[in-house]
C-alpha cells in the first residue's frame, strides 16, 4: 500500500514549501528513489526547476521538467502526472488530491503554516484516510 506522509512546516508561504520540496527531493534521490514533483502550474514547475539548481551550493540534484525529458531522468517536475509508473515517490506541491496515488510507493504532501495551505492539506488528509491510508504526519 502507498505510504502517505504529511510534512507541516512552521513557516508560511509557497517559498517555504518549495525549499522543503528541494530538500526532500535531494534526500530521496540520494537514497536511490525516482521522484515526481507535481506542481500547481507550469510557472510553479519552472520555479521548482530553478530552485533545484540553486537551493544548495554544494548539492547537485539531476532533474528536468516533464515536457523536456530526454531519457530516463530520475526526477521530473510538472503540473500533470507522467504516464505509467515511472516514479516511486510523489512530492505534491499542488492543491489537488491524487486519485492516481496508488501508482506511487510513497506520497509526500507538504503543507505550510498559512491558512489556505492548511485547509487544502486537511482536505487531502481526509481523502487519503477515506482511501484506507494511515498518513504519517511530521512537524518541521
């Protein structure tokens, strides 16, 4: 069964969520996982792409936008889900719940401290509970 984890940040805003997504992606990639980062929009996908190149001067996280992939990249970023089961980890930065979450071994939801993000996170948490999952929660 898919493992679902919620990371609740003490900071507000999308900047904090994207920075944490970069850290989580870096860790997952170093552990050998294939990662898909779902964003809310194409502009947000580009923002995540840019942040992964520069968020840490000593780190290299090979990645690309879904529409720009050239081969078998381990980390893809897009507002739309990739076809097939290319990745084992989903990092969700969108407001959407995922009916295709079973295509992933692990789903990571990142929630910031602002009211909109908290409410969207609660909706997604209830969705996963209704699907029979027992989401883990982590306060960061």
